[in-house]
């Protein structure tokens, strides 16, 4: 695709053989484009798109928005007619967060619960909506800084879409926690009937993991779909969403091992070490999110270039 890059790679032994091999692998749906074209476009987007800087911005915005988001959810709990929803939500948050960090978050959650800040029209609740919308808007803003994004929204439309997406994300979290509670009740009924012992098969763990997987994939697809103007051309089951979800799951697992066995933040910094762990966790996941977005943006850019080239040839 880029002649100067190809000429440089052609002069490097072994690499030039690999490039020729990748050019022979054609990607379905890209009208003859090769795997090399996709990888080249993907790497260009990562290198020229200031990926780590954008990830840092997302991590900061996410950290600022996470507690307002939880305030929003906790304010809604009295209006959710499901017994044990609060306990289920806390359990879900504990499983999602890195090890040794839930206690710090739990202190804030208990404070919100013990000091009710009003109902659905209270100042605190409305501010929580504003702040969590800012977090989503920051993610969308980082998407638009991509090397491959050429179309942009105006400020008001972008913020309105961010508001809608943040409310949808809240709804998905409520649905996920509700499904976990109902699933747990169903397993208890099975145990009471004596059909088989669900604990022996780890059915609760498997079911909860599946619901978590579906929620992550749905939220990621939602962000990619509404993150930019060109997102309307991205399918729900996109390559970027699959990449982000799979890599995120590995990150959750490996990061947990790292915190427990290797990280010494709490010993070095005391209680502030928990915040450092959370920031590092958010930064890593922001990078993964951007990597998935860049993959979708690269594929879309290739399709657009190929379509333009074919139209020019016909003329």
C-alpha cells in the first residue's frame, strides 16, 4: 500500500520474505487486499496515532468517571425491584477489579450508601450523569484522534451521543447483575430438586464468566459503533471488538497474577498504592481498547481506499 515502506522492507533479509508471504494471503471481504496491507495500515495507525498518550487520557477520564458512574447505579438501586441486587453488584465489582483494590473502592461505595445524596432529581445524581458522560466523551474524543479517522462530529452532537451511550452502558451493567442473580437462584433451585450438584461442575463460575464476557463484548461494540461518524459502518461482531474482548480477558487474568505475586505498590506507597494499581489497570485496558479500535479503523480505511481506487479505474 505504501511504496516507501515496502521498498525499505524489501532491503531487509528475512523480513522481505515474510512480506512477500503476507501479500499472498488475501483477506475475505476486503476485495483482494492482503494480510500485509492490513498489518501495514494497522501499524501506521498505531505509530502515528499517539496511542499511549491517548490511552493516558482515557485512563484519567475513566478514573474520574468511575465513581460518579457507581453513584448513578447506586441511586437507581431503590427503583430496581430485585432482591439482593446491591450485594450482587458489589460481588460483580469485586470480581472485575484487580486484587487488593476492592477494599478501597468499597469504602467509597459504603460512604455513598450511608450518606444518601438524594433521588433521581438531586444535584449529586445529575452531576454523576454529567461526569460519567464526560468519561465516555473522552473515549470518543480519543477515537477521533486516530490517524485513520477523517470525519468528525460537532461538540454538541458528540456529547449527546456520549450521554446516550453512558446510559446504555449503565443499563447493560444492571442487566448483567440481574442475570447473575437470576442464574444463581436457578442453580439453587436445581440443587434443591437434587438433579445434580452444581458446585461440582462450577456452573456458577462458568455462567458468571459467560455473562461478564457478553457484557464486555457488547459495551466494546457499542463504543466502536457510536465512537465516530464512520462507526456506523462497523458491524457488531467486528474484528476490533473480538480482539479487544479476548485480550482484555487475558489482561484481567495476568494482571491479577502480577498484582498478587509481583507488585509491591501497597508496601511502597501504602494506601495510595491501590490508586496506582487502578490507574495502571485502566491504562492497560485503554491501550487494548484503542488497539481494537485501530484495527477496525484500519480495515475501514482499506475498504474506502480500495473502493475509491476501483471507482477511479472505471472512470
